[in-house]
């Protein structure tokens, strides 16, 4: 059956009608793919071959879509019409990630119900005191850095901050990686996304037959993470045993997951571990790299820094950080700066989907099983979607200073439809806590030359290593 939606067009284009980069015999475009930079290549090819083009992978082809209206349609046609690509699911499961991000159908509904509830505003408010402890530690660390005036790796602190927040909110556990001096769980986590991304881009999954040293390191990292997750599980079980009221009324995601494992037949050990791993991974990199990109952009825009300072002074008053949860609603310019930063530097600039049935969207027909890569930034940087799209202007996200052209469909950093990111509110809360604390208390200077900082795609799009220097605001 063909589901026809949007504008009906009699001359429907299928995969074979699409233009695309010229390929070599048998291997197509594979030799030309620059994997850590593939998102940029797709953006360039979209300019050259159109906002829906064909990628030739030798024996198979995929469609790359950058047109915002089609991307939004795909988002909304889930969970039924499009799923996350089966290859990605298989790779994630081999890495022990058997959770909400890659579940489909009824399994997805069950996982979503349990996880989204634990991340909601009620739980964020309840665990805000624990998050305050984490922001205070970050403030203390940065105060010391400001005293010494030495350049330091702020990305490391941001990764530790986000893991500590996720663990306190979702698992009720104070991990305190921020104050650990040696290696921390991040050393293992750092290996997971790059390897998953590398495997997604391999035409043949060689690791299924032969393991390289990198594959073995990856397995060891996942095993270490699972050891930690087992400690979380035991602590959650102990708390429920000590307080059986938590069965009817779990206080966090971990307890909700453990209760589900007892009640729902389909929710076993794999699902418990897989979802805890999903939360750790999804909550760490995305938010930390978004903050890191904000710092990269803000250190080039002193006017935006000034706006953040003025707002932090006004809203935080005599305090050094956001002492009350509700203050976040007042940090409107900070919110706008995050939205503008994510338009320039979305940490998830692409996603891989697969059609579950024949679908017509605008003038294109996607057939059952067809793989579709969506690329969001190409549209976000076009004049047809944002006035002066190339200029960094946080105010465009404020109602009172909106620009004439402002197509929010073209910048959707958290995805869309039923599968939009359930951690969105938590991520925005963390961003506001960190950015308001930073600009309330410190001046920040980029030490690494901005032009030496590159985009590196390894599942999420992160900034290559850089150093900053802090000084205390007088
Ligand atoms: C700035 C930070 C973040 C960004 C930019 C981001 C972005 C995204 C995107 C683009 C998706 C895919 C959505 C879709 O398919 O439509 C997603 C899914 C997801 N995110 Fe986030 N995310 C962030 C933070 C978080 C946090 C803090 C958590 C939890 C602690 C989280 C948990 C998840 C989960 C579990 C999914 C899978 C949802 C599903 O498939 O139903 N994310 N995120």
C-alpha cells in the first residue's frame, strides 16, 4: 500500500531518479567518504545535487534528505512509517545498548513510558538539590582554574558534569566524577560512540567475524561500564527492599526500570542494563558537546557574552549559580543562545532511518526497506529558512526580536514526532545552570586558535580538543 501525503505529484521520483555524486564501479561513493567529516560532505553534496540525493554504496544505495519539510514528515511518521535503521540497531545491541533509543514497536512504547516519566519536570524538581551539589563542584573547580590562570581542558569538566547530573537524576547516585583526579567512567564511555559510528559506516560488519585491537578495547570498555551499571542496579534493588513504597511510587528512572523488570514479562536484564547504558551515553555526550560548542561560539561573540552576563547578574542576583529550579524560566537569553548555538553546531546533525512501508512524501516515493539519512544543518544554514542565516544572532529566538524568516522546522536539534528527545528539558536545564554560572562569575578566553578547532563526527558531532583560560569577574 502507498501512503500519499503532502502535495500530490504525478511524476514521483524514486531512488533511481535521484542525482548524486559520481561513484566508482562496484564500490560507488565509498572510497570518497570522509567518515569523521561525512556530515559536511553531505551538506556540500546537498548544495550540488539537491535537497534529496542518492548516495551510492556499491551494491546498495541510500537516500540523503536535507529538506526540512520532508525531515519533519519522517519524524512524525514514526513509530509506524519509519524506524531507526536495522543495521544501527544490530550494532547497538552488539555493544550492549538494548534500550529506548533503538527499540521499536511495542517494545519502544514500553521503554518510552518508563524512561520519559523518570526524566519529567516533577523528577527534575525533586532532584534539583542533588544537581545543585554538582554545579557547586563545577564552580569550585573553575574557581581554582581561575586562580591559577592556567589554560585547561574545559570539555573534560563538561563531560564529568553531565554524567554526574544524569546519575543523580536518573539513578539517585552521587558519582562525583568531577572531583575524581584520575581516570573516570568517561575514559570507557569515550570509546563507545566512536566505535559504534565506525561500525555503522563499515559496508561489511567485519567485527562479527574477526576482532581487531580496537574492537577488543571497545568490548573491554563496555564490560567496564556494565560492571558499574551492575553496581547501580544493586543499589536500586537495595533501596526498594529497604523501602517497599518505592514499588508503587519509584523516585527515579532506575527504580522505575527495576519495577518494570519485575512486573513486565518483556523487560529483562538486557533491557535493564541496556536502558541504563542508553541514559548514560545519551545524557553525557550530547549535552556536554553542546555546551562545548556554545563556548566555542561565545568566545567569538563578545556581544552575546555581554547579554549572558547581564541576564545572569539580574536573575541570579547575589548567588553564584541558579539556586532555585524555577529561575530557569527567566533565563530567556541563555535559552536563546543555546538554540542559536545548536542551529550552528547541532551535536546530532544526522540520523539514519528506514521506511517500513511504501511512503510518498511531496514529489518522492520511498519504498519499504529504503534507508534514509537525514541531515539537519543544511536547511538550518539557508536564507530561505533563517534571515541572515550565517550570522550568529541569539535574539532571533526571542519572540520580541524574531527575524522575518524563522522556520523552526529547519532547526530541530532534539528531533521530532513521537520519538523526540525525552532528555530535552533536562539538557536545557543543565545548559542554563552551567552557562549562567560561568558568565555570572568568570571571564573566559579561548586559548586554542578557533581556526584549529574542528568538527569531529563520531555518532555525536564534537569539537576537537581545545583549551580555555578563566579569570574571576571583578
Ligand atoms: C543538548 C543535549 C541533547 C541533544 C541535542 C539530544 C538530541 C537527541 C536527538 C536528535 C534524538 C533523536 C530524536 C528523534 O529520533 O527524533 C535524541 C533521542 C534521545 N535522547 Fe537526547 N539529546 C540531548 C540530551 C539528552 C539527555 C540529557 C538524555 C537523557 C538523560 C537524552 C536521552 C535520549 C533518549 C533516551 C533518546 C531516544 C528517544 C527515543 O528513541 O524514543 N538526550 N536526543
